[in-house]
């Protein structure tokens, strides 16, 4: 966060409490509990580092303690895929989300729904066509692997189209 002048920075330090927003992957039913806790500790450290850039030590300490308290009370029995944590002067709120997200940390930025959407992980899917001897295989692929969609035993000339080969399912 950039300040126009040193005076603007001083005014912010004196008059404003930080607003913290985090989005993090959080799948306790699938991931190792130690790995999740390690990821959360790293997020707290990153938040603390950002807070130190703009706020005085007492505020950094107080907000870090609040964040640690929120994390301590997370629901580890959820079947959700991620969390969004918001902490401001007036409230602390955790949302459990059904969408996978990339880690995102914001200090004092206005948090909008578009920010949450931008942190959503993009699912990568693709189709693979494999031609072998007289066989055709078509697969649907994603991050977790391939699923066979079609397997044919060969190509035959289509009688309706003069120069076109057609796939016939056998």
C-alpha cells in the first residue's frame, strides 16, 4: 500500500485500525491436519509482516492475537474447500466456501465479492484424443487424472460423405 505523503501515513497509523481479509484453501477432511495448521501459521506470519509495514507494534500485536483466536476456533469437521476470514475493528467473521481458492491476503483494502471470485482457483480441463493403429480413444482430463470417454475399434468410411471418415462406436 502506497501513501502519497509521510503525513498521510502518520494519520493512518494514528486514526485507523486495520481491516484484514484472508482467503485460504481449507479442506480438513482431505488434507493432513499438520499441513493445514502449517499453512495457517504461514498466513498469520504474512499478515503480521504486512501489518508491521503500516501500523504500530501494539496494533500489530492486538490484530495478530485476534487472527490467531479466529484460527484457533475454526471448524475442522467441515466438508468445505476453503475459508474467507474478515477481521476489522467491529467484527470477526469466517465464511466456509464450497469453491477452491488461492491464498489471498489483504490489509486495509476494501474487500469486494469480485476479490473473492478472483481468488477462486481456475479448474483446468482438457480433452485428449489418442490414435493408435486402428483404435481411437478419447479422454477427459483434469488435475486429478484422465477419464476414458470413448473407445472405438477403428475407422470406417462413411457412405454418406465421400471424403470423410466417421467414428463408429462398437
